[in-house]
């Protein structure tokens, strides 16, 4: 058996015969070609925000996460800020367009969706994966049918010139990029002029001082998983596409019946610890939106996709197991951050007896992304309980920012 197929499959969601057949074929091929051994962890995650919003977002992230501001790369029409925890965890790359008039393929992915178009530059772009042989990986993936931006395209997009980037997925609207780097080499992004921006540094330092004063520094750990929401009909192909482009395996799928959705998880074959390479989660409706009125199915996932477009929904951060003066760390962190004015969609759910506790923040006004905190107890290996994920899915479906912007979009077209 191929190494990528040696992991036990979890969950109760039934997949199609097509999925089951091509899961085996694609992962066996990936292993045979050597791609599984040449493609390693997620080295970085990239996103873009509106003009003038990146410094505020850096401050927000430095308060709510273990990230620190590292450096800014300035190009003709973008500021590109690099945030880092350490070389064991992926970087976070925040791009800010200098002008609202900036056009491009990533903006166009937003503009056809009611809420996406209201913040045309704000979107998660995708992941950069570390590879040991860039030329060979790209050549093999092209032979498998994947399309890449040309080097001239990369230059025009003002993205790092030392990465190879796929065209956006028709299923997730995300890109996958490859960066050649040996495990003991530093991460370097070949882009523009490098500098330390005083406003970005100050925003981060202020946030870190606040973390320390609140007593939450050291309690929030690196990224645990990345959760993308997609249309119901694209669930299986989105998973297979990601598995073909990465060195991840299919961990399993769970049917969340009362929210008419499923949660589908993939994990790295190289790193059992998600904090070295975050799990990738795909959430989709069980039925398409246009049949839901027959049985009045809930549709929080597809409602999100129809308004924002297929995209990353939340970044989940692990919380250190333990407690502060008898209060579980996750409750302590959430209470402290709430006192700083950041709201959450619901109370912390789950329990120590169930193995984990979780919570969603409200969507960031700067990126539209939600932060999830998750604390595991006693070596719990999963990402949710079925009761937890049902509550989280429901809460995200009634997220205030989503509902407000959805109502505004309907008013604009006279609905």
C-alpha cells in the first residue's frame, strides 16, 4: 500500500464511488512519482486586505495569535507584510493594495459575489508549500494537468519571484504555491524592497505588551487548521484536488445532519503535529441551495459561499492545555480578548470530558476571516465533536457581519 493511503479513515460521511476510486489512484500516483516526498509542509499562508487596513489587522492578529511582525516587502502597488512565529510554524503574509483602483484576478474572484464585492480586495489567497525540488515538482504537476502562472504573470501580480503558483482553483478559488527550500534553510520571499515599517512594528509591540499584561502570552499556540467553505457539488473534487497538489492524506468526513453539511479533513503525511503543518478542512452543504426550500433545510455553509464566494472561512489556533487559577486556558484567553473589545459568536462550547473546547470569534472587519480557538485535553486527536461542530456551523451562519452585509446587498438590488 502507498504510504499516503496507509492512514485509517475516520468519519461517517459516505463518499461517491468516483471519490473512492480516484482517492486511491491519485495518491498512489503521487507517491509513485515522488511528489509526496518532494512536497513538505505549509510554509506560509497569504491573504490580501483593503487599502489602509493592514496595520490595524497586524495589531489585531498580534493580540489574538502568537504571530509577530517580521518585515515589509514593498512593490509598486502592494505592501506585503510578513508575520512569523518561528521556523517550525508557517508564516502569515498580509498583502495590502496601495490603491482601491488596483485590478487583478484575485479582486475579480470577489466581485461576482454580493458580500465579496463590498470588500473587493479582502480575501485569503492560499498556501505556499515547501518543496525540495521546485522544477521537478512543477513539471510533474503540469503533466498531471495543473495550470501555473508564468513568471511574467507572477511579476505582474507582484508576488514573490521565487515561488511557482497555480492558477486559482475552480472549486475553492484558492491558489497553491511552491517554494524550494531545504528544511534547515531560512524562508526568503523574493519581492520588492525590504524594510521594517515603524507603524507595523509599533502595532505589533503594543499588542504583545497587551498580551503579556492580560496573562495570555504563551497560551495561544500556532495554527491548528484552515477551514475552507465550498459549494456542495464541489466537496469531493476540492478534496481530491488539494490532495493532488499537496502531500496531505484524507483523514475523513463527518456528516452534520442537523446543519445540512459535512466537515472533511485532510492532514500532512509528514507531520503528525498540526502546528508544524496545519490540517486543511473543507466544509460543504449536503444539498445545493436551490432544493433547500422543499424541506426547509438549514444552509449556513452554502449561504456563506453564495455571499462571499468559495474561500477560507476561518483560521483555527490551538490553545495550550491547562488552566489559569482553575479556569481552562481557552476560557481565560477568550475572556481576556473579549475585554479588549473583540466579540465572539457564541460561548465556548465542549468540555474536558468530551476531549476539547472550541469557539469562533466574530469575523474580522479587516479580512472577513474568523479566528477559532481550540483546546484539546488528554491527547484528544480530533478536530471537533459532532455536537460542537453543529453549534459552530449554526453560529457562523448567523454571524452579524454576514447578516448585515447580506441585507445591504439585498437592498442594493431592491430585494
